C-alpha cells in the first residue's frame, strides 16, 4: 500500500506503508544509530515523535523481546529507507512489521531518508504526517501539523504506581542460561535507590541492580516527601520525553529533593529538570542529538567518551549560577552542555545515557560513581 510522509513545510515523500495504516501527525526526528532499532522503538523518550532511522536497512535481525527498554513501543511513527521483511537471527521472535502492526504504529519505508535527514538538519526538527490518504490539497493537513504540540508525555510514559524493581521479573523473557549470566550480580541487598520514573528505560534500573542496589521505582509525579520518607541511600532521576519546562509540578518536587542531603544522579530529562529546579534555563536544539556515536568530554579529566543520546532540549550553561552548579561534560561536536556538577551537594547530572541500550558503554562508570557517592557497596 502506498503511503506518504508530508512535512509541515510542504515537502512530500512517497513510499510504502508498514505497520498500521492509520494516519498520524507527530514531531519528526532522526536517529543515527546503526543498530538497536528495537531499543529505540521501546524508549519512552520518543513518545510524541516519529523516528527516522538514518541507517539504510532496518529489521534484519527481527524483534528480540529481551532487548526491549520498556513493555511497549512509544514513537507515533517509524520511518526507514529499506525494511528487511525476513529477519535472520536465532533470537528473533517476530518481524518488525508485525511488531508495528500489533501496537498500531504507522510507518513508511522506501523513501530517501538521507534527503529527509538533510532537510531536518538544515531547517530544524518539524512536524509531519504519515498517511495512506491521497490529499489533493495539502493546506488543511499542513495547518493541522503546525498546530501539533508534544504534551503530557511524561505522565503517559511514567509508571502508575510505586514498585520494587525485580530483575527476575524484568528479565522473564530471557532464556535460563542468559538470565543466570545477566543476573548473577543482582543481589539487591546493597544501597537503597529511589528511581523517579519520568519515562525511564529498563536498563537504568538494571544497571543499578547489577551493582547490588535495591531499586524502588516511583511514578514521576510522586511528592518528594514520600520519596524521602523511605530514607533512600540515593535518588535517581530518569530520562523521559517532551519539553522539560512543561513539568512544573515535577520541577517543584525535584527542588525539594535537591534541598535534601540525599545523593542524586540524574540522566537526560532528569538532568534538565534538576537544572530548571535550581534556577537554570533550557532551550530547544535545532534538531537534537539522537544516536550512539556522540562524543562528550569530561571537563575534570579531559577524557572523551562516546555516548548514546536521545534528546531535543539542552541546558543553557550561561544561565547557571556558578555558586549552584558548574558544567561537568561538554559535547565535542557542538559545545552544548552534557552534564553538571552541583556545588556543595552530592549531586551530578548528565545529558547522555550511561546505561546505553542501544549505544556504547563507555560511560557506565558513572553508575559506579553514584554508588561511591552513597557510601560504596555495603
């Protein structure tokens, strides 16, 4: 079936429909990862967006459910150059087209994703529509696209009630051998960590559990008093979708967490919300950072790490109060802020993803730093 991708600037791409054939309007973003399309699809940070994969062949290793970063996919749409309809992988349990169809996610293949990515880089991220309907006049759909806004996505992606992370339950889809290999260090008898779920990827909790932490996951709108009443050894603020400034209530509660003496480690959206809670500002990037090859420099050691990233907003370092926080990491490509160290507090935050999935594991040591902040392993 023919399908069309219409951008709000009037550009039209014609390809073939994959997944659901329903019409959708969304923010169009691109990801430069060469592998990990399932982790991309199941990353809650993509809620409210349609993802363009710049790597030309997608789907060749099928769907391996144990690699999912949440229980379901989150993007509004999926855009690829060529779709591999017959996967070749002993771990594969399904095809990507069935996966998209089962979750009612529309997509399009057979378009020039290189040309599309160039448009998004030159003109900036814009809204678009994936549709199988043939429009004689684009004025009406373009108007609808221009009115589209990504809203309410943190509430949509966050868990609905508090629970204790159980690696055995989380990894229930693994084979026995792979489960034992992955979970052999997950004793859960170490430091107590409260993970505020703002749209968290599973591998954040998994990375903590692997280091012996007992992880309790809280919904994103949990009052700070409830978290602190549990006397956690540390607090983790997760990644998540959308404009950080929309989360006024959460920012207010994070300010209370900042004022406590509990060690805090924040990733991506959590990093941005902590900055906003302490008086700094954020802004929208032209086309964002999404992929597994972004170099970031540790300003303390001078060492450069290759990182996994997925964000469309950044903290403005010029808005920082130097008595509150100082830059800790910087993006080598464009100089944008990639992390903060808070003065006189056991708090540090990063814009990139040390838990990777997909992406390199260069910066996984940051979880070890967090353990040390909490007093080390018991």
